């Protein structure tokens, strides 16, 4: 199967239910597709909640709207310069700020319309009001912290990695969660519009990982340059930067590292690499592979992980998690469970457990590689986590 079609099929596993191919599940978006329009809130039917972060800090959250004046949008050139929405999470002081929304109303409308099976009863306001344990307007703590960039899967908005972002912030990281415009169900831009997916009908193009690498480098320039775009930039330790992503966001992490030497450590959560794979450009930097056992164990269905493994000469770990599915490393299964949707066949790891393991191992990896704190959890199998199988130790 052609790579873009395979990605579209994988991405269709949303809210833990097998959906049709992405092109069939969504109203064929195009460059001229109308943006989602926010309407008056509907009373919430569900009380959705992500797991509470596990670190000592509350998580503050702010949304940045960035425009790359030097780059025309690669997917919708008529839109002009590339625009991105970026959620910034940071260690905050207790008792400050107000609960942050999970999504804007426009983003929630787009997500429900294109990524959630009909008939669930879920309303856009349910998603907006989901409890994330992040706080808007929260006062930052003092100090400097490593920066981690997060990139979501194809067709899924940036909000679906909020559970991981808040946990990293609670453990002393600044997190930049990037929304890749026109690549998912909708990201609200600076003018209040929420354009939908211009790529989903045809599937992700082969150039998407390189485009995401450009998005990430631009975001890093905006956060670490001489004229930073964020008023809390003093929190960022610019010498310790990592990146993690889910699905194609995870695969794109390697491309971003290959093109940007500032990224010292990367994590691919259940994403298939596509050739050419630039492992020779890692130059001793660190990488973690974390995915479901059915595809991403040594000799599993996705051969791209095995093909890349021997090419990395830096610190590396390859972990396969039993009983998980593609969405287990995101917020998606948490929300699906709360709405009442069943897990996909073969899934034996609960949504909360999937989130816990993702947080533990991604956090441990960045603690070791960006903070220099040795993590016993990464040395080998753990009796406390029998689902996590170490490959090629």
C-alpha cells in the first residue's frame, strides 16, 4: 500500500473505533474548504477529564499564534504565509490562573464532525470543557527548564497530546505543542478562523515529514531567537531541547532532528518512518521508539523501525507495549472511554494505563537525555510495567 494511503488508514483509528479511510470519513476538504465556524455553546452532556499530571508543578498554558513570513503555506498557497497555533505549557505556581479549555469551540466542532463516529451524543462544548489540569494565566515559577516540542498525528489536532504536555510541564519542562495547519481536523488561527484539513481526502504526502521539520525549526526560532515571540521565554533552557511526536508526528521527529542540530533527543510514538531515513544525521544524539507490540516489536508489521535501528549510534531505546493500539499514546482513548466507545479488538491495556506508561517512559527518556538524570526505568524490563518489552537491549 502506498505510504500516504497507509497513513490515512492508520489515522482513521480515532476515538478507539475503526473508522473508514480518512478520505471517506471526512467531507472531502480542499484548498477552498470553509473554516469551521463557532456557534453558541450547547449544554455539556459529558464531563470529560484527562488524568491528573504527576509532577510537583501545576501546568500553565498559553496559546501562541505564529506566522512565518518567509514561507508560503505548503498545502494551501492561496492562504499566504504559513500560520501556526502553538500551545505553550510551563511549570506554574500553585493557585494561579483559571482552567484552560481543551480546544476552542471551532476546533471541537471540527474534531467531532470529522474524527468521531456519529451518534455518540458528544457535543463541542463537552470537548471545550474537558478538564486538562492546565491553567491559563498561571504565574510561572522561577528557573530555566528544558524545552520539548510535541507534534501530533496526521488528522488529529494538537490538543490530543495535551495529557503528555501537562505531565511534562508538571515535571519541570517547557512544552511547545504545535498545531500543523491544514493537516488535521482544525486549528484556530489568530483571526479566529479554524481551517480544516486540506490533505485528508488524499492522504499525507511524502513531503509531510520534511514540512513538519520546517514548522518545528520555525517555532524554535521564534522561541529562542533575538526577538522571541513568547513573554515567558526566560523559562527556556535553549541548550537542552527535545522533540516527541505521535504517528507521523513521531516519524517527523527524526526529520526535524536531521535538519536542526538544536534538537538533542527525539521520541517516536507509534509512527512509521518513510525513506529516505536520515539516521546518519543524528550524529550521536538520542532517540526513543515507543509503540504498540503488534506493529512495533522487532520483526513486527512495521519494518521501518528495524531498518533504522542499526543506523543510530547515540543513546537509543526501543520499547514495544503489549495490548495497546495506535491511539493508546494520546488523549484519544481517554476521551473515547469517557464517551462510552469500546476499545478496538485486541486492546487489553486500559486508556489510563496507556497514558501512564506513555508519560513514564517519555518523561524518563527526557530526564535522562536533557536533564542528565540517570533513569533505572530505561535500563531494562520492569516488574512494575510488564507490558513494556525492551527490544534489542
